[in-house]
């Protein structure tokens, strides 16, 4: 058994919240830089240049990349040989969010009740997804999710007869409906298969995969490439103001499903596709 | 076309701007988003005065992140405008002349823009650090308890926006997409 103190979890979550909101991962950085040279619309190019300036200022002046510093979505993979000491893991994670959002000058965007809507004033609670894995490591991914793009996300319960064309149409429909609202260029996370909630979770997790990395399943990889091309032909462009850079990547995850179903979830993310990872 | 305008915005400027114009705004603007709009709407229902005079003013749909020491404001980019659509025609009919946000508007908002010779601007979503540099001061003037959703008075200098819906009802989101649509 390996012992991990929950104070280590709090510390890691605190730092990851701040890190994720001030710098993108190298794959996102590279893709946004490349887009400046490939974008055909002059206004689109100007917007992509502004995004470069924005990232620079965020890094230098420690101003969050986007004022919507998100609801903290946390994936925590826990090796089954790990033993926690020092109190509740959930409390430790939320304490990390509280400290990160307060000490890091991040916006508090969470309301206590979806209908009564009183701000919790410390951005807690986080949305936490626990996963048990083999071994003795704990891997924490903090993925703050802005709601401009979250609001444009969809779940489609398709029929098996809809097939691959039905899936592609569903994804394109979600992207076209999102348009300028989702702050393109977007990253499109997709979950296909499983159940209603499983496909949504897969779509969310797909957003944390490096956008330069394609699916290991050959037909899924082909679909990712084809859909990215189709999305970039919609004309939506940077900021939705026209252009050839509407998405930077389509990341698809799949899972076995029921004989009667074909669930598809599309979790849209803006160009501020944030996540920071740490292994303990 | 690049334009420089002052805020509050004159009737002449509001009617002369065209969808697609790149505009730099200098002057005073106000922030309000979901919760502040709901409160203003309720105030109007109760025949109570609004905390701001809407006449020829511009509302920026924005809730900033907290300011670090020595800075007027934190990250300060636009939020999705369509969430304010329900309240917007009423405010336009009361004199509101401009809105800064991002994303699509309803037909009812577009009609109210045309009816009142107003204008809807987009700022670049997700560029809150950059946009904060054009904000020279920020002061909460109403609904302080709403935190980031309070109404703020901002002094801005060359704040960069793009005209999306102009006073004639032209909509850049529709025209620009067609220009780059393939097959």
C-alpha cells in the first residue's frame, strides 16, 4: 500500500486550477499558432492573432485566459493500492478548488442550487469523476469548463439504423447550432456508445486528450479527420465571424453499447480548452 | 472598415455603423449579465427606477474575474448574448443603444435593434486577458451582492469590437459564414 495524504490532494488541485486557467497545453498552443497561418479570412486571422496576444498577456500578467474560469471538472484516477489519510477525499478536492479559485483570482461562477441560484462564492463544489485503476498512482486532471460552450453541448439517443452517417450528422448539427456562441475555433469532444450518461462522460473526457493525438481505432480516426474537415467547411470561422478555422480537433471516444441503442454525446469546448494534469 | 466611436453612443454613430465594421470604443459603458438583467426587468415590472440611465448607453454582457492588486479589473471578455434576449427588447425600447456580447440574437432582439436604430457588437470571446487591457477603470454601481454579476461602470479606451447586427438589421454572423462556406 502507498499512503497519500489528502493535504497533498488539496495542494495539487489548488495549483492545477490556477495553472489550467493561465496557460494552455502545448498541443492547444501549437494548433492555435498554426491556425493563424492557415486561416483564409482576414478578419478570422485578425481574431486568431488576438487570441495569440491574449495567451501572451494571460501568461505574463497572470490574468486568466478567459473571465469564465469555469466550473471545475475533476477526473481523479486512483490506483487500487493507494490508501488515503487525513480525511475525506471529496472534501480535500473541494478545498483545493476553494483555495485555487480564491488565491488565484479566478471567477466564482457556481450557484448553490440550479433554480434558487445563490453563488457559493468559492466556486465549489467541483464536478468530480472518480476512477479506480491498477497500481499505486493517483492522477488528477483539472478541466475548468466554461459554459458558453457547455451550453451548446448535446446528447443524441440515435437508433442503430442511423449508423455512422447518423452519428456524423448529429455531430455536425451540434457544431452548426453552436456556431458563434461556443467561441470557435472549438474542440469537439464526442462519446459514442455506452448509455445515456456514459456517452456524455466520454465526450467530456475526450476533451482532455491531446488534440494532436488521433483515436487508436482506425475507423474512428478516419471519422475524426473527416469531421474536422467538414466542420472547417461550414464557414463559421474564428469567433463565428466567418472563416476556415471553426474547429481545431474532433476527439472521439467509444464504448460498447446495447443492441437497441446508439447514444452520441457532443461536448463542445471553446478555444480555451483547459486542463492540467498531475500524478502523485 | 475601422471606426472609432465614443460611448455613450450618439444616434448618428449608431445608425452609421455597418455589420462587419471593426470599431474601437472609448468612453463609459456598463456591464450587466443574466442576474442583473432579471433584476432590472423586475424593477421595471414594479415601476421602480433602473440603476442606470439607458439612454444612448452601451451594455457589455460581462462578468469579470477578480482584479489583482493594482489592476482595474481581471479577465473581462464577453458572455453569450442570447441569454439576455428575453429582456433585451424592453431595454432597447427604453433607450439602450448598444450591446456588446458574443453569439446569436433572437429575431425579437433584431427587430428591436432596427426599431430603435441600435447596434449589437461582438467582442472576441475567450480573449478576456487582452480585452481587460482596454478597460481603464471599473466601479460597481448596483447589485453589489451579485458578485461578478453586479452592474459595473467601465471606462474604456479603444475597446475593440465588431458590428454584428447593425441598425438596418444586417447580420454579420449570417453573411460572413456564407462567404467561407464550402460545398
